[in-house]
C-alpha cells in the first residue's frame, strides 16, 4: 500500500467512525436520520425545490415527498408553490425546524468538543491543519450557528 493510499484509507476509516459516534446523539432530535438530513439541507441551503432536495439527498422524488410530508406534519418544514409553473414546489424550514436542527447540531458539536479536549496541543494544531486542508480541497466551510 502506497503512502497516499494508506493515508486515504486511514482518513476514510477515521471519518466514518467519527461520524457514527457523533451521530448517536441524533436520536435525541426525535427525527429519523433521513428527516434530520433533509431538514439540515433545507436549513443550511435555504428554500429548495423538491427536485433539488431529492438530488442532494440522493433519493427518489417519491422518497423526498414522503420525507418532506413528515417534516411538514411535525411543523418543521413548509412547502410552497413558486413561479408560473404550478407544479414547482419549494420546501423551506420553519422557525421550529431551524431551532430543532441547531439544537441537534449543538449536541453533535458537544461530542466533538469532548474529543478535542482530550487532544494534546500538538494534536489540536495538527487537526486544525487537516481540517483546513479538507475545507480547501472540498471548497467547504463550517456552518456558523446563528441560533445561539
């Protein structure tokens, strides 16, 4: 196994284990993983058409319709017809949906913060460097929680 392949393998394994560990607190939201994921996308990206949301979530239109129906029934999202095409429907988060998502995110961050607190100063610096590199190559950035 080459140096890059070994690093990629270890990063893949660590990322999956970290995500699984952090996602254990998601059950406290009261939502299924699919509903919490869809709500997260709508909160972060803003109103989306049902087709856009299905594409982002990589599910069928029927599946996203069922997911959004559940979010609507819980008062966490709303659908609205937009534009001149009466078939085009957008979904957006309600204030309750945004609050639930932000509370869920804070629980996940608390788990991560616990791990960070156990790191040495050198490990925290190395982790910051790794995160910066990943953000750069994936053109992503951390969500700023404006809900408190």
